[in-house]
């Protein structure tokens, strides 16, 4: 009955889009990484313990009794009207408001940012369509592009995010191939996984390039309100989003996962009216409606609790952890190791000394009780092995320092083995993608192996 070599009796019946859906060896390693003795700098979990959990718990307790008739009922596909108004209040912090046409009517509530990305792909992508995305890019979005059977073209970044000239070049390459990219997917602020932020002028430049090329921007902004310093004088006020600069040609996505609680699974999309209508129909086909209870929880949280103060608390927690991580890296990492300096969010992107490969090195790191996500997860073709992602949002500061110390020892060991034997301790790997722009044309590929949900 089976045609392959697996023990899976269903192999010949699966849809084509499942081909890349294999449990990776990285996922297996992460089951070990969740043990308490391992310092995990891998998964991107927010530090929800910084919430006033008793007060939030009491608030949740009232939902059934006060709003039971509605919060335990089905809702509408587009999402609760009150919550959509509150979402518009939140978006004003990113410069998205009535002056640029933002309205609760054009908000679609989703099951986290992840469903938002999935809906957008359902509405826009046919198999073989091209998506432009930062290189490296959010692993969860790559999984959706893969399921949509899209071709991902990565656009290189530097320490200031997506490089405008590289974007123009990527658009030209796709055009020369007789195709037209369906959209540019970008995380402009405190990017996952690179931790970098597009400065003001670059945002204008990128917007102008996209508008001239008729290229839609899908702006994914989970971390915009978690800025520590830089442009905002430490008050966390983000740079105006792409959507704040243009009311057409931009679909804005965000979530309460990083600013409140990922367990509630509430995110949203702000889209031009025609697109919004299609997104609602697609969402109804998928989930009927988002959870009424979770939506009531978020709306009540915003109405009754000091959410702006809480944002400040989160920023302070993450800034302290970022500082500890950067200090430890500076103190402990061997020469030849480089890393980005995030001005907000959760992530640092580390570049290994020449010749080392982050995926090959992972088993040894886990044996030494430290976990990270190899850079390979963030490129659609599994390149990026010269890099790895460190996430500092969850472990307490002393564990972050200990994790960096263990990682530095692992890198030093790999370097020593390499200098003695001429190869890394683990099998070597050739194809690395440069972090900075290259003189090579952007590469086209199908998505490959991506880590699992442990790496949001
Ligand atoms: N986009 C980005 C860039 C993310 O980092 C994440 C979560 N790590 C998401 C979307 C999805 O978030 P959620 O579904 O929890 O809202």
C-alpha cells in the first residue's frame, strides 16, 4: 500500500503541500532542550509572569458571569466590534489612525498573528507564486508560504533591516523571470529573528520602491510597541508603521501575543476594504469566528487594566535582559563571532566564526545544556547555517548569562577542533547565505525544513 520507505500507510494520499511537513531533527532536539537543566535561548516566548497575574485572573473570572451570554457564544467572523475599536486605539501608538483611514470596519480579528499570515496567503497566493521576504525571515511565516506552495525570494538585510537596493534588485530579478511577486512580507521593527529595525528614511525608501513596482506590503508588527531606546528616547514610541505612511498597498498584521498574552491567541489584520471582505470570508471558512471569550478578555483587559503601563513594564523587563545578553556576549564570545544589537523585541542574530555551522553545532550545544535556533530555520532553502538566533525574553538574567557562557564554550570547542583537524567537530556545511548584501542575484527556492512551534 505504501509507496515510500516510511511506515506511514497514508503517504500516497497526502496533498502535495504536506511534502515539507516533516518533523525535523531540530524538533527532536528541542524536546531535550525543554529540560530544566538546559538554558533555552531558543523559543520566543514572552515573559507573561511580568503581568499582574492575580488581577488578570480575577478579570478573566468575571467574563463568564458578566459577559457570559456573549463571551461563551459564537461571534461574527470579522471579530467583535468593541475589540476592533480597542485595536484601533492600540494602533494609534504606531501612527495608524483616522488621519490615514484606519477604521474598526477594516479590522479582522484573527487567532494570533499566525492565522493572520495564513489568511493573507489563502487570499493572495496560488502555488508557484513568488513572495519576497527578508533573509532571514520569521519561521512561522515561512511555514505558511510553504503550505501555500509559494516560491520565497529572500531579500538581504544589514544591521538596519531590509536593504532597499537589494529589494529593487530582487523585484527586477523576479520580473526578468517573467513573474510578479505577490507581496513583500516584512517585520519592520525588532525583526524576528534578526532583531533589527528599519529606520525612518529606509521605510520611506522601501515604500516608494514598492509603490513604484505595484508591490503589496504585508507588514507584520508584533514587536513595534516593545522598543527600548533609540529613536523614541526610551519611551517605547515606535516609528510610524508602513501602514501609517500609506493607506493603500499595505496590509498590516499585529497581535496581542507579545504585548499581553499569547495564550489567548488574539491578533488582527488591518486591510483595505475589498481585501478585508475576502479575508473575513476566508476566516469564516477556516474557523467560523475567533474565540468570543478570548476577544472579551482582551477588550476587557484594555478597558479596565493599565495596559500602557504594562507595556512599559514589559519594555523594562526585556531591556534588562537584552542588556545582560549583550554584556555577556561582549565578555565571553570568542573573536570572530558577531551579533546584532536590538533596540527592542526579543532577538539577537549571531554570526559564527568562519567555518562553523549552527545546525551541526546544536547537538553539542544541547549536550552542554544550552539551546538556540539554528539560522537554517529562517531561510526557505535551509541555508543560513553561519548564523543562529538567541532569544532573551524568557530566561531570567542570570540564566541568560549562563546560557551565553555555555554557548561561548561550545563555539570555542568547535573552533579548536577546526583548527586542529581543519574541519568543525560536527560535519561541515558549505552553503551559507551572507547577512550583508551580496553581488549575487537573489536566490529562488521552495521552503524546506522549518523548526516546530517551539520557535515562535
Ligand atoms: N509574526 C512574527 C514576526 C512573530 O514573531 C510571531 C510569533 N513569534 C507571530 C507572527 C505569530 O504570533 P501569534 O500567532 O502568537 O500572534
